[in-house]
C-alpha cells in the first residue's frame, strides 16, 4: 500500500470533541424560512430569516447532545442523541433549514442542514436524527 495524504482521524476526533459541548443543554436548533440565505458561511445564530409562528420561540429548541464525538477508520462523527422536536407549532410560511448552534460559545454555529420545504399547522415537527455512525452521522469529518 502506498503512502497517502490525509488529516489524522485522531485530530478530527479531537477537534470535534473540543468544539462540541461536554455539558448537555448548550445546543439549540433554529428553523429558517425557505426564502432565507442561511448556510455554512453563518458563523453564529442569527434571527435574520428565522421562522416565526404560534408556539415557536425565537432561537429554536434545545438539542439533546448526549453522544460524544466518535471515530471509525478515517472518519470522526457526531449526531445529537435524540430527534429535534418542535411541539404544537404553527409555521405558516415555508421553511427548509435548521441551524444547530452552541449557546455556551456565544451562539457559534455548528452547521446548517436543509430538507424539503414545508409548513406546519398546529402540529408537531420532528426532525429525525440519523444513526450516529461514520456513514450516516449529522457531522462527519
């Protein structure tokens, strides 16, 4: 086998471990309108383009983050340990993105994920989290 250029999986794991909070309760998930321009260039939570509606609180909901970052082969990965749930909300304007951010680190963004544009009328929106492994996790490095 020949040598190859690569970032060490241990470095990737250490980076994820350093950046993701050790304490549960510091991550939040905010929803964004389909017309917004929220993306990976956002360095922190922003209210610009965030949804509003009945029973939706600006800033979003808490994210259960009990999973520690892990690694397998050449991939470090992490996924929240529970689905993200917005209970009995009415969001009449189409939305298609969620930003997960860390309130303990001055609201620094972890990432933005998109999904099919939708609305909710007095219902519960559940964002189902993928399996926490090297091929499916929400964050993979």
